[in-house]
C-alpha cells in the first residue's frame, strides 16, 4: 500500500518523492534499423527503432519536408486508443526537433516495442525516441527529455511513478522539456515552443484532475528531474555506450555533462 501523506515518507519501493528509478540507456541494438535505442527505468523497458529517411509516395510524400510516422507496438500486438494517442503525441513532439526540411519527399518511421510497462511508459518512449534518432544520424535542432510526475490522493507530488502508483494516484502527467540548460532556467526571456522560458515545455499529457498549484508543482519537480536526466542522456550519447545510473536523487548525479553547445555538435550532427 502506498503511503504518501507526507513528502518525506518513503514510497513502496523505498524511494522518496523526488527520486528517480535506476535508469539504463543503450543504442545501436537492432541491426536492421537505421537507428535504435533501449530505455529502461527499473522495470519499465521500451525499444525504439528508426527507419529512414527513405523515399515515399502518394499522400505521404511532401516536397518540402520529411514525413514522420510513429507506430506503437504492445506485447499483445493490439493497439488501443491509448496507444493511438501516444503515437500522435510522440509524432507531434518529435516534429518539433527533427529538421525535416533537410530530407524532402522522404519518410522517417519510429517504431516502439513495449517490453514491460511499470509506469512512466510515455516518458520512457520519448527519451528512447530521441536517443534512437541520434543513433540514426537524423538531423535535429536539439534534443528532448521527458519526465513523468504524479499527484497522490493526498496531493503529494512525486517523480517517476510506477504502474501501481499511476493507478492509485489522482493524476499523473508526462512533461517533455527541451534538452538545453538555457531553456530550463527560470527568468530567461526567450520563448520555447510557444511557452515562456520559465516553463520551457514542449509537450504535456495529463491523466486525471489536478489543481493549478499542483500542476505548477509538477512542472517544478519535472524540470528539476529533467536537468538530471539531461546529464545522463548527454553522457550516454557522447560516449556511445551503455550508461547505467542507480538511484538518481536530485542534486546527486554522478558525472558532469559536457558543455551544451559542444555536445549538440557531437550528438546532433555526427550521430552514431
């Protein structure tokens, strides 16, 4: 039974409200795909494969830019409304970072295979897609980082909820932030994706009901977590190797990220 009447109380898996689960990110696992990535947060595991850019015809052909296609595969093989909604959300989010104008009259397909869903599956899929696009050498104008945040029945905001927590919580939200430190710091004037820089949010998918104050707290907690996940993603992509971090707590992340602009040149332009 989850007991979160107070923020400092431990959750059922021993984590605090602000603690992420152990994360593993690896790339280049599928030989037939142009790019692939596996994202794991404890028992939540998802694979992302990228195919393309490749020639397309008919309605999919666009003389000005590449067409993005997202396909979500479940363990049962049957995609419902939730999976269809995830496909649309991910496609619209990735359209924000993919430089599709560099590959007109082509198509880029991103295929997801859910290995196991133990919560925060949409956020894990977003992060896996970003890593897979880099692995495929797809030109990007930046990276993204996704975080799942939940609100308990007592109004306690927690980061990276499990499947059991999602079912018992009053609401949970998937937040996608731009993977640039200057966009995640409050007080900067430049807008990001139509949002003020103090929000710096690209996508937001909410399940359940929460107050405005709770939503703003979710943004604050999610932004703090995104900074930590950003460091992990950048180190993982820079070294092109398996990255494993156990028990990531806010303010206690092993390793330091490389400078932002230098890293974008490596990750976005060079690819794998």
